[in-house]
C-alpha cells in the first residue's frame, strides 16, 4: 500500500466534515430579529455548535435551551446548553424536553423561535405521549435501534409516541414565528426525519408506525400499542393552522459533504464519482455491492476508468445479532474487506461524520489490500467477527480505527473507495 493512500482518504473525510461545521454555515441562514422576544431551542449532535455560531452573530436579545449528547457541549453565554444521553435517552433529556416545551408556551405574534436541529435530536428529546412512560419510550427506542430498521422507519415510530416530535414543538410555539435551521443526517434530507421533525408537519400516521413495528418483528408494550391503535399519539399534520408561521431551512446535508470530499480528491488529479448521498440497507449487503463495483472498475475499467474514487453517503442499518456493538460504518468496511479479498488496487475509508459509529467513540476505519492478511497474522477471523457484529474489535486490533472525537456536526455516513 502506498503511504499516500490512507492519507488521501483521510483528507477527503476531513474535507467532508469541515464543510458541514456550523460556524461556516449558520450566518447565511439567520432570520431578521423580531420585534418581540427571540427564543432558541434545539437538539442534536451539532446543536450546541449551532447555538454558539448563532450567538456570535445575533443582533439583539436572545435566550434559549439546546440539548446535545454528553461530550458535545460548547460554551454559550445566553443559550443554555444541556447534555443528555444518545442513542438511548436518559432523564436529563426528558427534563430538557419538558423545559423546552414550557419555554415556548405563551409566545405572541411578535416573537420568534429559532430551532437548531441535527442528527441525534430524536434520542435527546424524549417526552412520552399521554399514557406512556419514559421507560416505554426508551425501551421502544432500544428495540428499534437493534432491529435493522431504517432511520425513516425508526423516526416514524418515534413521532407517534412523543409529545414533542412530529410538529408538536412548533404547535406549542403558535402564534409565534418559527424558523428551524437543520443539518441533515438522513437519506433524502426530509425535514420530518431530522430529529423526528419537532417543528415539521408529519404526513405519516399511527398506522404506519404500527406497520413498521410488525415488519421489524417488534412487540411493543401494551401502553405503546394502545397509544398507536387509538390514534392518541397522532402527530401534527400538513395544513394544521398552528404551523402556518413555521418554516425550515437546511443549512448542511450529505451531498454538500460529498461534494467537498470530491473537490479534495480532484485537487490530487483523481477522477471522482459520487454514487449516491442516500444509500440505505444492511451495511454488510451495501458493502458487497460497493465491492463488486470497485472490482469491476479495477479489473475491467467499467463503469469508470481507474484511477478514481467512488464516494457515497446515506445511512445504512445493522441488525445486531451477535455480541458486538455494531457500528454501520465499520461493519460496512469489514464486509467490504471480505468482498475485495485483498485486491491490490483498492483502499477504502468509511466513517460517521459525527465522530461516533454505532455508539462507540470511534468514527470509522480504513482498509487496504493487506487488511485481511494482517488480521490473519494476529489470529483474527474476519468473517466470524463480522457475524458477531464486532467490527469495532477487528479494527481496534489492527490499529486501523479512525478516532476524531465529537465533530459537533452530522451529515451521516461517509464512504470513499480509492481504486489506483
């Protein structure tokens, strides 16, 4: 392996993350100050950095509350930053969500609410619908995360067991104006799926949520089933007058990050092909498809000529059946390494732009032609570790993990395959 190959892949990943940092983006999307109060609310892995960027550029009075995962906080002077658990919620998140709803009630037509939402916001704002407990919501989330469900499926269910998601936060702000600034981490950039859409009308239904649970083999608690079957957890629908003054602006998205990475590669005189910014599916199966394309390029010059880079984004899934902790980017990479079988011309990187893959404080990893041989020399069984969902253990043992710490942004998965 050339010493420049992993460095180039890492430079592309760093360019993707840098393009989505809130301090580079927020100023261009801020609304004009209101005649009345300005209240800031938000949740997500990027929300604290978004709050600081807003604060540094805002003219006039400002107050608010933003919740972010542990380790993601940054200091703000006028906006309170609260840390809570992710991906499974805790009572710090529950308290923050309760306070957030109280903060926006009683506002008037001259007031403005600015929402700052990014990936991770769903888990950070647990607030169960009437008749449900915090434990009901938490355990349902646990089951969904390990089921292989897509993020759209997971968030559909979350919106229908919540008292804050699915447009309910914006409804509570009425008649104030609401401007939500979003950093997208979801395939398709659908605002209703970013943090489960606290300020966005939701066209999905409780019946859709029940269908998801059935499809994924999840048996909910009696309270959750009753909530969904009765329609008691129905979300705020398009056309609801309480959302007439609510608007949404996406300030960063996966495609933007892929374009930034592509520019970095083109600066090294490499051809770049973006396959998609919205790939979904089981991580290990997506890897096999990517591997087949990469080998076709390497062997036959189809559909692209080498040397080149293949980029993709989106959010794959992992159905956890083994003893490992999953991690969709490392699971993708381990499956890809097996599919490539030591191909001498192919190197790859996969990582989560938020710096955390599958709940582990590791962003992702890199592979090269020697990955499987080095693993075998250490006594590692790559196929067995993939079956056990222990890709993090595999790459830690090789020293090939990518550890960045919290990036304080989140435009989802980043995958780069370099064919020399």
